C-alpha cells in the first residue's frame, strides 16, 4: 500500500512537470501589442505625442486670440519684407499696366507662438497653421488681379524714344503705422531679381526699392513699400515699322519732281498714293496706343512727313496751273499774230522770250512764202508790234525781278527748285528731331 501511494504521487508530479513545459496559447483581445521600445527610440522622443491625462499641445493656439495683432495696444510691430522677382510677363501701353511674377516673404515676431524646447530654436509647419494664426495683411496697391497685374502711369510724350518707370506698391490693408511698421528687411538687398529677365520691347535698366508713408483722410498714415524698375524702349522695332516707311514715302513723293509736267496721270497717281500710305501708317500707329490728350514724338515725325508728302502734291498743282496759264497766253498771241516769218534775223523773238535765228524761224515754210527785201519793208509793222510788246513785258519783269519772271515764264523752274528745297528741308528736320528726342 505505501508503495502504491508513492507511485501515484510520482506520476502526478511528472504530469505537472510536463504540462509546465508546453507553450501557452494567448487569447485574442482585438488589440495589437506594441513592441517594447528600443534604446534608440527612447533617445528621440516625439514631442508632438499627446501624453496621458490633459493634452499638452506644442503651440497653444487655442489659448490666444489671433484675430488681434501681436502686442495689441503696445508699439507698432515691425514686419520685414523681401521680394524675389522671377519675371516681367507683359507690359501694355494701351491698358497702362504690367504683370509680374514674384515671391513675397514676411518676417515678424509673435510671442504667442513661443514653445518650450531645449534642442530646437525654430520649427517648420505647413500651410494649415497660417489659417489659425495672425499674419500681416499686406496687399499690392493698384493691383487689378491676384496675379499681380498692377497699374503703371506712363508718359508717352517721347514715345517711342521714351523710358518708363513703374512701381509695385505694398502696404497694410487695415493696420496704420501705429500698429504695423513695414520695412525692407535688408534694404536694397531685400529685392532680388533673375538675371535672365528680359522683355521684347523694353530693356530693363535697374531695380531699386523705396519706402514712404501714405495718407488716407479716413483712416490715417500707412507704411508703403515700393519696388521700382526703369524700362528703356527698344527703338529698332519702330524704326522698321514706322520711321523707315514714312521716310521712304516722303522720298517717293520727290520722284514726281523729275517726271514731265505734262504727264498728269503719273504725277497725280503718285501723289495720291503717297498721301494715302502716310494716312495708313498714322492710323496704324495710333491704333496700338492709348488715347492721350498730348502730342507724342512719333506723331510729330509722322505728321511732318505727311505735310511734306502733301506739299509735293500741291507743288504739282501749282506747276500744272502755271503751265495752263502760260499755254493760254501763247495761244492768244498765236491767234493775234499767226505768222512771224517776216521778222528780221536780228529781231526775231519767240513767244517764250528767247531769240531764234532766221534759219530756224523760216524752217518749215516753202520758199514761196519767204519774203524778199522789198516785201519785208511792207511787213515791218508786224515785227515792230511784236517787238514793242515783248519789250514792255520785259520792262515789267525787271521791276518785279528777273528771277520771278523766269519762274512764271518757264514752269519747269518750280520743279528744279523743289528738287533741292524739299530734300534739304526734310534732312534739316530729321537733324533737329533726333537731336531733341534721342
């Protein structure tokens, strides 16, 4: 019996020992078990992790009223500004505006955003924080769209030989200089530009910054920052499109001075063509310009060129009129004295005031019509009458000036003088024009 009892006790102990060696199965509770943090994880603690108990956020945004500026009721808060200009996209003379692409940065200090940290002096957040905190309400003055298309007051009195200065203005919308003080963070170094910026019609001469106070009668004084840039217009485009065509039309109108005065269709059509072409050039230039109430430099050049072209048409009108008057006078003299073949060789005068030899005077007449010496004595009255009339006209011409008489007797002289006067006057005008406006 004692032996049997010992055997049962031994088997029981053996079963307990075997059962303790088997792996235990864990019951699923619906939660994932986190691994034990390593020593590396313990060194870099997550400061944004919410501790157990009362939440401790890194920035106490909810504890402050960010609708008010920092240090409200105290001195004005300084706000530094710098700008990176990427490009000047377009400049419109008609609308008097420009489009600029840039980066705008603000710098200010807000004690309400301070946080406790032994390692980090600054932290970076995404754009969601901007909606919760106070930011300067800086806007672009005279801007038309959010893409910063701003107004530029241009002076076209020297167009297209002009330089334009445009400004992009920044100021606070609601805060006066007593609450917010805008300033350029690093002076002129606050404005950075890309060296590759270029425009098709302008040469960018310089960028610079300025600042001043702007006054509004209803609210007071505001700090205003200026981005100024000076543009010099390229003249080569307008030389090809405006100045050269206008000059060629003026020179083309001078061709009529070398055309025969009796070629009426040729000279009239040439004059009308040049006048209409000049009108088209003037209309095309004004169509691409704003309707200003003052005279531009290009208007002076085009209208003076138009006057030269118009005067060439009037010149031929004068030549044609004087030619008609002269032919009418010659016709009347021919009807009054139908034949001058009986004049003496030394006193034979043509109707235009020049003398002609006897051989030329008798050319074309048959010898039966040639008078003998006795018959000439009978016809001497015709010669004396014509000679007296010519002498009287010459005496009147001497009183008025031999040059004026020659011009009216020979209308070709007007064309001869025009060939010199017109080019010389136009060259003199160009010298004055380019010396004044260039």
